[in-house]
C-alpha cells in the first residue's frame, strides 16, 4: 500500500516544491540568534555589575569565607569576599573583595572595613544577625582618593553608618566611671557616644566623644560637659526621689552637656573641652570670687553652694588655709547669669544649722549641707574679694542666759541617738528641745534640754522621759503598722515625756530625770519584782511584756542567770502593782504545738514570748516569785477549780495533759504523774471539772482509751507504741454502773484497766449533775 | 529498491529547525551551567547554586545517590542529548551507522519526556521551600537558560524524524 501511495503522490509534489524548499530558510534560526543574544546579555550584565577588586588586611578574620561572605554596606550586599590569603610572615590575613559596580565608591581612602560579629556587651548588643547569618564584612564610606588597599579595623565603630559627625575631646583630671559606648545626653536626649578613653600627650585622661550629625549645632564653644551619675537618690521635704537616667547609663555611665549663659560659636572637629566634676561645677562658669572666713567648718570644695534668696547661684571651688593661718580662703564661681551679685558691699554668710528654743534655723542645711548665703549690697562695682561671715558668729544663742525655758538634764546608762535640737514632746505637743550632750563626773552620758515655761509645772519627780523611735513597726494580730515620725524626728530623733501612775500626791519639782529607751520601759514604774524561771528562753530585757488577761501590764527590765536559774526583773505599769502578791503565778507563754491542744500561744510568734500573770486574790504584796512552767500553771489553774482523783496502773504511756473522757466527752485532764503511795504503781492525778465531779463514784471503772489500733482481717491487733500513742492523744475513759455507788472524796484511788469490759460500755446511769 | 524515495520538502525545513535548535541549545548550555539556577537562603545565609554546585551540595550533605541522579538528569543527560543530536546532524546524509543512529534517536526521544524533571523539581522546591525567614528557595536566570536548553533539545529531537536518518544525499543529487 505504501509504495503505491507514495508513487501516486510524489510526481505532483516533487515537481513543484523542491526548488522552493531549497531556498527556504527555517524560522527556527531565530532561536540560536536569541540564545546567543540572551547569553551575551547575561554575561555582559554580570560583568558590568562587577566593581573594582580591593584588598583588606586584617589581623585575624574570623568567620570569613571566600565566595560566601558578603560585604555589607548600609545593610546592602555591596560585594563579596572572593579570596583569602595570609600575608608575609603569616602576620596578617588579606581578604580580596570584589565590589559591586554600584559600590565602587567604597574603594577610596578613608573607607573603614571591619568584621561584624556578635557583641554581647554591657551597653551594646550588636551584630545579632551574625549569630545566624555568620560574620560579615562591613564598610563605612570614606572620602579620599581611590584606593585598592585597606587596613581593616579590629573594633566595629560605634556609629557605623556615616563618617563621624563631630568628634570632641573631653579632658578631665580624673575620669569618672565611664565606659566606651556611654551615651552623651543633651537635655535628656542621647546625642552621641563615648568612642574612646585614652591619655593625651600630657598624660591627662581624655574622652573621645562622637556627636551625631543631627545634633552638631547643639555643641557650642560655650558648652559645658559633666558626667552624670547613673542613679541619684535625692532626699528632700518632698520625700525620696530615686532617678535612673537610663539603663545604658546605669551600666556604662553617661555624660551630659548644656550651655549656660550666652551660647558660643559652633565648634569644629577635634575641639577640646573640659569635663567638669558635676553639674554644679559645670554651671558655675562665671568669675572667680575669693571669700575669706574665720572658720571654715562645713565648707566643702566642690559641694558647698552659694545661694541668693535660696537659689543656688554658684559653687565653692576650693578651700585653703590662708598664709597667716588665721582665716580660711575659699574661691567660688558664680553662674554667669548671676555675675551681678558680687559687687562691693555684698555680704557672704556661711549658714550652718542653729538651734534655739524657737526652733532650728538653717534646717535645710541638714539635708543640703552648709551653704554660703549671698546678700548683694547696693549697686556698686563688681568685686572679687570678700570677707565672709558665719551665721554662728553671733554666739551660741541657744545656750546660757538667753534661753527662755526651764533647763533640765536627762541621764541614762546609754543615751539614745539624738541630735542637737531634737524635739521634746508632751503628749504630742512640742514642749522643748535637746540642746546639748555631755558626760558628767561619773561618766554617765547626760542630755541637756530646755523645756518651754508653760510645761515647766509638769516637771515633777514622777515624770518619765523616753526616746521616740524615728520609725516604728508594730505587728499586731494580722496587721502590721509602720509609723514614721515627722522628718525632723527622722533626722534628729525625739524625746517624749509623760506622767504615769497616780497623779494625786503632788510630787516636788525636779530637773534631773532618767531617760528610758522605750515608752514601755518608761511606763513600767513600779518597784522591781524578781521572778525565777527554769528556762529563760525567749526573754528579752527591755521588750518582753508581762500580761494579765492578755493586756500588757509590765515589762521585763533585766534577765540574768542566778543559781542555775534565770532571774527576771520585772517592773509593772502604774496601777498594776497589786498583781504582785504572794501566790501569784507567773508563766512564760511560748508558741507550743501539740496534738492534744493544737497550737497555743500563736500570738507569741509575732510578739515574742511574754510572761502571763495569774494573780492571787488576797495575798500580801510580794517581790520575789518562782515562775512555773506552763503545764504546771495549767495544772494549778485546774486544781483551783477541779476535783482530783488518782488512777493507778503498773505502767502507762499516758502523758500529762491527756484527756479524761466520759462517753466521749472530755470532762477532765491528767494533771501529773506520780508514784503511787506504796511505790509499786504509777498514779495518774486526774482533775475532773467540778460540774462533772458527780460522775465519779466508788464503783466507777477506768480504762485506757484512745491509742492506735491496727486491725487486720478478723483479728484485732492492739499495737502499742508510745510514739504512736502520744501522736494520737491517748487518754483515759471511765464509766459508772447504773446502780450508783457512793460519792468519793478528793484523792480517791482507782485502778486503771487496759480495756473496758463490754457491759461497761452499756452503762448509762441517771446522774444528778451539778449537784 | 534502486532509487530512494524522494525527500519531502518539509524535511528540509525540519532539518534546518533541528540544526537551529541544537545550535541554540549548545549556546544556552553554557550559561545554564555557569549562572546559578537558584539561590537557597537558609537562616539568613544566601547560597547561590549552579547546577553543578547543587550536585556538589547534595553530595556533601550526605546524599550521594540523589546527587548522582541529579547529576545524571541535569548535566549528563542534557549534554548527551545535545551530543547525540549533533552527531545525528553531522552524520545526516551519510549511510554509515544508520542502525545505531536510529537507536540513539529513539533513546533521545524517549528520554526527552523526562528531561524537564529537573525544572519541575526546582519549581516544586521554590514553591514549597518558602519558610519565611528560616529558609527560602528562589529560581534564578540560570534556571531559565537550563529550561531553554531542555526545550531546545526536546523540539530538536522531535523535529528530527527517524526517516531522515535514511535520507542520503546521493539519491537527491541524481
């Protein structure tokens, strides 16, 4: 079929098409042309984007890889490290970098190259991207003639983008704690950074500071620089102010600058400035003024201010002893805008705190330090030398005959910390002031004080003085109070007095008093009583209280050992001396945790232990007591109101204080364990509460109750363990038969059974209670 | 048969098309292997990869088998295709090795349908490998050249019909 078909068709096709086909050119030839063009364009564009090749020399080049590490300029890839080799002597690494065409401008002198790597410093956290992308080469453009060879920098510059805008050199005698990278603030705005700390040619420390381009015009020839403390704590009448400039400054320190007075000319690069010690020193830029004082106490160079109407206007720069050693010369500088204040006739007065009955003058100096007050005279020529006065020159005003008040003296073994001028209060009213301190002949410290006349008639022998703590924390049940006295008390301390005890029976006036450490000590006015305890743990002289029915009625004055016991000297508050009677029971109350009684004495956890007093009603007044332990006290207390019987047993683990129960109801307690009369048995003295005394009859049966029983299956084991028993609170129980026996007398002995018989538990007699 | 069957005029065009495409393929083969076909950005690190570089990368990352496959598919195969087609075109009209040439053309034709597997792989990679900051794969101009080489070879082998192996010059001149 096929040959036939072809022979049929070929004559027609052959003759017509062949000559044409020979000349026809396939359109497909477009492809090689296109391909060649595209390839050529590709290579050409690649080649044309290549910039010059440069060489950068580094001491070491960590993380650099040929053909991989990019050169980054302003965040853009501006080239690539194409090769690395070591220099001669193997001392340097030479990186070959192929720049992109557009970055050809980087190949000029002044361009700095550095290796960006992660820096985790105190003040800077940079190059974090290098952590994941690897180190890269960075550049900062210079502006010199074209160059091909560069020396790389080891430390990345702090202002990486632009060439440094303005470089200043700050000189100081001594540099404050400032680190590289510390911020420079202008009115609170960071405008630059400390780039370098070094020494200049003369050996003085110099700070190289770079100011950002935007803020160049803020720096003037008149600018003053000073370091700022990273944190400052200011105390004033308004309270405490803690200011932290910035976290960065906290770590690295910081600098500030500002203009005072007329702004000067714009500055040039590499200008030199002086770094002042602090803001006050920086502000005082005016003329030098010399002031001589007779007494230079309290003038501190660089700290003492000169004030005019309370406004700081200058600073004392130096204090030196004059050649004739009679006066003290100080030099001071005024702030430029106050230069007019020192003319002829200006009076400079050194202000120190002064105390008088009227109050304290110059109290502000307590907070701000002494200062020099400036009172300009009538307009006159500017002068630079002055003779200064002192506010205390006029004499000791508060002492001597000028005092309008009653002088008194206060003494103590150890006087509290009080300043001169400390206030004396009577029930909150300001009644006087402390004016001095001294030691008397017997080496007892003594406080001299004056009291206003209107309070003078209060000063009788029964007046008690005590020092007021500046701050007091009171811990009560569930509440805590913090009392802060007023600022003056906080600074100087204070004294208070009052009359305690019976006010009738006018006592004669006095001018010598003892001062007590606390108000509680002052209140305890009774004659001392002595109590001996087995154990004085937790007793603190001067703070442990004596309480009666929970109320504080006295104070422990002294705790001392005596004959293997602890002797406690106690004074009672006025009106409570009657508690000191023969038969009164004193017990130390401590925090106690037991399973039987739970937690007792919990309040002592906050207030400390105290001595509880249970007074005897009709005893004669007594001054010596033997304190009892708490268990004994309870026992004594019970004894007074209970009915005592004795339960005997050969051996028992029942402890003192264990409950005595009747059908589950606790009706009494085991008081104490004794050896029974014949010595063969143990006797448990059980105190039965009076209302239940009628339950005890001759035929009453007692048995061990409580304890721990561990049952296994149908067998019941009575596991006896002293430890477990004490844990579970073992006691004794009793039952009385339905046929009541006779009543027993106090002290009757019963036998203790180990277990109850069944019928005992069924006994339910009718009992005449409370009869 | 004394005289060979006459050559259809369209075969001349086919021959020209084939030649043009093979030449274009050879030209494009150079940039396809020199210019990166893709850039892999893994955790910020930009890595431009040429075809050979990709194979190397795969080999070094412990995948020699896959590296071998990719090397075969993207370097050896296109090269062999171009070589084979060139050989066919050079030998065109000759009476030698006609049997082998027929076999070679058949193989080239057969492989032709698989030769885009590389580009397909790259496009899948570029589409899937977008993990934001962590990693991304972007096709680069090299891939275009590479694809162009493959397209050229496919159409070249398509336009060279098996019968053209047996078309000799002698009968044409008679």
